[in-house]
C-alpha cells in the first residue's frame, strides 16, 4: 500500500473516531435534559396545585361572604317577624327564612368540602415538594458526574483532533482535496475496504482489473460503481496471496 493511500485510510479512521464522539455526547446531554425536564415537570405540578389552592380559597371566601349575607337576612327576618300582622305575611317570611337557613347549611357544607379538597391538595403539594428537594440533590450529583464525563470525552476528542492535524500537515493537499470531495457525500465511508472482491461502501462486486489494482496498492483506486476510495485490509491481502499461491 503506497504512502498516500495509507494516509487516507488513517485519516478516514480518525475522522470516524471523531464523529463517533457526537452520539456519545448527545446521549449524555439527553440524560441531563431528561432530568431537567423531570425537575421542570415537578415545578409545574406545584405551580398548578398552587393555582388550584388559590381557586379553592376564592370559592371559600365567596361562600363565607354569602354566609354573612344570609346571617344578616336571618337577623332581618327576626326583626320583621315582630311587625308581621297577618298569617300570610308570617308564612311568607318563614318560607324566606327557611330558604335562607337551607342556603346557610349548603354554604357550610360547601366550605367543609372545599376545605377537605384544599387539605388534600396541600398534602399532594407537600409530597411533590419533598420529591423535588430530593430530585434537586440528585441533579447536583448528576451535574458533577455528567460534567466529568463530558470533560473526559472532550479530552479524548481533542487527542484525535491533534492526531488528525498532525496527519494533515504531512499529507499532499491535492490528495486531501480529492478525499474531501468524496467525503462530502460519502461521509465516513469515503475510504472503504474491499472484501471478497466487493466494495464495502456500496457492496457491489468490482471487476478483476480494479481488484488487482487495489491488491497492488500502488495507486489510489476508486470503486467503479460508487466512487469511494478502495483499499485492502491486511487480513484480506494475506488470504488473497495465500489463494494465489
């Protein structure tokens, strides 16, 4: 294998290693984002419960205000009853008083019902707040852990970047340009091995002449089907030589 082809194979492998860091980093970031989303969800639940409690308090206030109004009516009925002259007026006044008393009973029952719901909501909020506090502690631990993971990956990636820069500085610019043109569409399969006389980029069988050129490794050979740069791995080369012998 000539020097230029060896450099291209090495460059292709380094680029693949660099690109492989992206899904690793994304997976770690996703873990953090999922945890942050869970924290936000707990906060939203607390905010929603606060709104529900506020709404309940408003309803309780309205019922308490209504009770005050009804109590005043009862007092007025008592005063009016002293001035009642006919039985018809007395019955009408009594009916209004009975209705007011029923409304008082209903208002008291409604307040009692709302107070129970409020108590349940406050208990629910307390449980979520406790869970949130525990979750915040977990987030702090995870933040440090994730930060260390990302830092370690970044160091690894930087080492490959450095390795690539060193390799590029030794390579012919025309060879690099040729490789980059193919890499634009082939990504990290711009340079692929030939196995069992097939291109491992498009998996098409290559003709004997091209295969022979790839085995020799004297020139940079491209696949006649897809245009990727071809090379033969040492194991494949050894097997081919053994078969030829």
